[in-house]
C-alpha cells in the first residue's frame, strides 16, 4: 500500500497534506509513504524531516507511480496523477460544487475522489473534519490581519497621556471561524459583539463574553439546516437583518464576516451603503471573499478602501498559518484513513456513512448524491 504526498500546485498554497508525524503513523500502519521533494517547504518542513520519519523523497512522477492513495490539500490536476494505480484514491479539497469539470475529469480517469469538505458533521468524524480545523485558524488569523490594518489599538489603555478606547469588534457568522474570531478579539482586549442566523449560537456568543446581536422581529426564524449548517434566509429575514446590521455597524471599528452556505455563493451581509455609515479608519475582514464575499466590493488578497473603510480578505486564509494548518490538515487525513484501516487488507476500507458522503467518483462515474441530486 503506497501513499503519495504531492507538493501543492496552486500559487498561494503553502500547506502540505502530510507531516513527518503523520508519515510515521502511516508507516506504523504498514504503508509505504512517498513525498514529493520540496512538498513541505511552504510549511517549514524540510525534506530531511520527512526522510527521517521514514518517507521516500521523490520527483512528482516517482512519488505518484503505483500509488494507492494520494493525499493533497487542494486536489491536484488529474494529469499529475498519471502512473497512480487504476482506481487510486485521492483525498483532498475538491471544491466540488464550483469545480464540476475537475470532478468529471477524475471520474473519466477512473480515480476515487474523496472530498474532505464533504466529511459529514457527525461526532465520530469530528477529528477528520478539515473545514473545522482550517476555519478555526482562519478565524484567528482574520482578527490579527484586521488588527494589523487598523490604525488604533484593540485594548483599552489608560496612559499618562490619556485613555485609548477599546476597539469594538463585530463578528458576523458564528460557526467555527466566528467563534475563534470572537475569542481572539476578546484576548486582544476588544469589546466584541456577534450575530448569526442560527439561534443556537446565542449562548455560545455569551459564553465567550461577547454580546449577541440578533433579529428578534421576524417570527419562526431558525436558520439551522442539516448538519448544523445555515440555510438561505427568507426575504423578510434578510430585510430585518440588513436593518439591524445597519444600525449596529455604524458604531463598530472592526467587522469580521464569516457567513457561508454550502453549495451556494456566500450571503451578502454588508452593502456599500452600509460601509458608508462606518467610521473612517474602520476595517472589515471578509473571510468569505473566495466564495463570492459577504461584503460588497471585497477582493481577495487586496486592501480595498471605500468611504475611508479598509476591506480586506485572503483567498486562502489558513494558508497564512501554513505550519499549523498543515499539521491539523495532515492529522485530519490520518484520522480519516486510520479509522478505517483494515489490518488484513492492509488498507483502509470505508464504511457507508462516511464513504458515501465523501466519495465523489468511482468506477468512472460521479457517484455523490449531493452532486447528482
Ligand atoms: P459555516 O462555515 O458553514 O458558516 C459560518 C457561519 O455563518 C455559520 O455559523 C452560519 O450559521 C453563519 N451564517 C450563514 N448565513 C448567515 C447570514 N445570512 N447571517 C449571519 N450568519 C450566517 O459554519 P461552520 O463553521 O461549518 O459551523 C456550522 C455549525 O456546524 C456550527 O454549529 C459548528 O459547531 C457545527 N460543526 C459540527 C461539526 C461536527 O459535529 N463534526 C464539525 C464542524 C462544525
């Protein structure tokens, strides 16, 4: 059983899908691991560290040759995989709704594409969930990046020269990233408030010492859909939310937006007119910028200045913490494959609940019901 770990191809991708720690663990299960030379450089992992852990270091084609499983952060182009075993598994991020052609190419090539972002949100899969592990780091980094662009301090400071007021931070969307953003902003000494469409988050916001800001005027609203994800909200709700945001946002210094809806463009939470009500010098970090953006006018990897407000957002936020993001992503991969390791077969054998959820392609077909439904 051979596992290949490739160097990521995307220009801004510094993460790597295996670390020396997970290489050792895969070898302990009986696998042979081949790592492409230089794969870990962006995450400060040198080739020698992989070699010491027992991996073979190889060129792309040598690493892929005869591989049963290929691990990636972002799924590689199918051309890169020539030489892998027929029907080989590729576990990575596939961005399946947006990248349909890539999924088709995997089906045509006969590989089994295992989409890590389709990991079901069930208790036993928590340790395999890359969306959580990466979002947590992204929420932290978003606050630091916003603090960096902000021309004032976060904590209240009483100095001989006078008092510096604490920054007001508003977090929109309180999933994994939002919770970490709240915690990080609190640690930096800001006054924090937050909102979400799922009422279950109210308590979580309060437990972190932040103030919940919720639409109360629309009856019977519950934005929680399957798997704990948000649903798209009614027009009435969206209107009430826009009014609430407008009145609150004008008093904020920093806004962090994290709202996502699986399989759809990110919901628009802040319009240009609302930005215009904010104080000059305020900063908005749009964590959803790569999924279409929560904020009108936000652009990936650029500082957009509108009405004196800076709007920022990274195309790949976890990639800005490549070492930790890789360590956690690599453990997610290991936790996933090792949980299904069949000692007799000497390889993982997936069960239906998780296998059917993550498998996009098999036997030349697209087999995932979320894509075919
Ligand atoms: P996400 O990344 O899908 O979305 C981010 C947040 O934005 C969510 O809280 C969502 O409700 C919110 N949102 C969407 N539309 C909005 C709007 N119009 N206005 C304001 N907020 C909006 O969310 P996530 O981080 O994946 O977390 C979703 C839930 O799933 C959380 O409760 C999380 O704890 C849970 N979860 C469970 C598991 C598991 O059990 N294995 C794993 C990860 C997350």
